[in-house]
C-alpha cells in the first residue's frame, strides 16, 4: 500500500516539476525573441552620417 502512495506522490511531483520546466523554457523563448527584435530594431536604425 505504501508503494502505491509513493508512486502517486512521485507522479504528482513530476507533473508539477514538468510544468515548471515548461514555464522556464517558455520564458527563455520569449527572452530570446525580445533580444532578436531589439537587435533587428537597432540594426534598422539609421546611422548618423559622417561629418
């Protein structure tokens, strides 16, 4: 009987942990997208003409 509860608790813990890992991965993806957009925006910004 204890084995069943141990397996249940392990499954619940794993489910929450996976969801946290997915949230972290999603946040990293959004950060990379923001960095890419900022880099593109800076590259498209007109440069000052030489004097």
